């Protein structure tokens, strides 16, 4: 899944990102493209608040690309009994 937030103003861009992260299925990836550095910071804080998400980011010429992966759930001992 991919979302392009380069022309979307804050806070709408962060809300759209939040919604996309909520739809992200375990084991799947989301690529987010953002141009506003302040929005990047807000999105990173949002991702860090969710322990099931891992991410990396890379700077491109006029934007930042954030790749997010939702970890597959780990089976607990109870669920195996």
C-alpha cells in the first residue's frame, strides 16, 4: 500500500496516515511520501507510538519516503494450549 501526502496540509496528512496505518494488515508494508519536514516528524512520532510497527525512512530530492511494516502477531504460549 502507498500514500502520497506531499500536497496534503497538516493535520489532514497526519490523519490520513493514521487511517492508513489502522488498515495495514500484519506482515504488510505501507510507503508514505511526505514533503513537509514537520509532518515527517509527526508521522514518525505516530509510528513510534505503535509497538507493532517498524519503519525506515530515506530522504529524496524534495520529499521523504517512510516505509512502514506491521509485524505479524507472535503466538503466545496460551494460544498454543
